């Protein structure tokens, strides 16, 4: 049997499984773990779980928890944060000097400070080879320039949504799900782009949260345009009020009325 724990490196980031070995760990414990990039600082978010080694795929060998984090590790993380701040400011200056059309928004350092990764967005491909050479000379570290999409930028930078709460992608969402305009139609939302778009400019991720519920509830509703019978006569369904379980019907003659779902019968 093998004991594994789930470790997260960033808030709302992906949870990775690691071999806990002989360590006695609990949720929220800070740990140093082995990764492909070297040692990394993470937080235990999934308590230890025993699994049968025979069930583990050979191509998914779990790396190990190296040790519990110490005060020196927290100090190292603080130094890394300072380095990231300085690297960000220096890189911005050189981007302006060279005249590159790129939007730098974040810098991340590996735990041992041997590598700096610069995250940016841009409309197209950017030739940043000269910039990389300059940054290597400045910081004497490995440098990586990583171009990402604007949804990833919103997740990494965080912010407040139009609902007044912290962005879903930066607070709890581990990955992005496909979002379509059809979801907004299913939920009878305004199709005004300014009202259904998030801080990133893309359709709001929260459109996916209730979409399946709306679809399931609407199975009992007559389709838009369907002719139905009511106590006031025949009419055409023009809108659904799914939350209140009501239907808006245009009665013959042009009068609109909102009725309970049980008050109408489909015309056959």
C-alpha cells in the first residue's frame, strides 16, 4: 500500500498527488515536494489516502514529499517574491526599450530561484529572443517567456467580478470549462456582451454552473412558439420563467399573460 496526499501550489490551482512516504501529514500542512522543476513549496489540500500500488499506472509514478516546510522555507519564499517583483519591473523597462507589443502581467520563480518564468499576453507571436538574453544577463538565471490566453491572465491576476465577489477562476476553479452563448440563451439571460462577459472579456465561467439544471427543468416546459391551451383561450409560448416555474403566453388577440406551468396544456 502507498500513502498519497494532494498538494496545491497556487490558490485555485490544480491538485497534484504525491507519495507521502513516512510523513504524518494533515490538511493545510506546508510541505516541500519533488517536481520536474526541482523542489517546490506547496500546501496539503487532500489528506493522506492509502492506495494499492498495483492500481497505480506505471506512467504515473508519484513523486515524493521531500519534507515538511520550515521557517527557512518561508523566508526563501519571501525572497523569491521580492525577486519576482524586481524582475517584473526590470522586464517591463526592457520591453518598452525594445518596443515589443506584449502585455507582461506576472513573474514566477522556482523555489530554488534557479529559473524565472515571465507570463504575458499578446495579439500574435512575439520575437522575445533579445529580451531573454537581456534578462539572463540581469538575473543570471534560466529565463522562460510564456504566452498565455486572457482567461489564464484573469485566473493568475484575480479580481472582482460584476457580482461583487472574487473571480471564480482565481478563487476555486481548477480548470476552465467550455462556455457558449447557447448557455446564456438557455438561462434566458440578456445577450448583451457587456452583461455576460467576465473581466477577461470572454463569456462568464459561471454560465456553466447552472446550465445543466436549467436544461433539466426546461424539459417539462413547452417549447418557445408552441401553441397551448389556457383558461383564456389558445396562445403561443413566447418566454419561459424557469426559476418561478411559469410560462409567458401570448393569447390570440395579442395579450400577454404569465401562467403557472400547470395551468396550460399543449395543443395537440
